[in-house]
C-alpha cells in the first residue's frame, strides 16, 4: 500500500527501507529537508542510488 502511494504521488516506485521502526531515523531527515527548502527557496532532496529493484 505504501509503495502504491509513493508511485501515485511521485510517479516512481517506493523503496522498502525495512521495518517501521526505521521511520524514527528518516522522519528527522524530512524535517531537515523542509527547513533547507524554506530557507533557500529550493527543492532539495535525497537520492538513493545503486539499487537493483525487481
């Protein structure tokens, strides 16, 4: 369901980052990106590369 939501929003497949407990590590990163984007009036992001997704 989460992968379908990611695809619907971004047009790209989502990436399974593991158990839900991993969210506590990713959520602060989201807040940091929002802060950077507001301050510099840009659209920064994080790209994960090197994955071979089936």
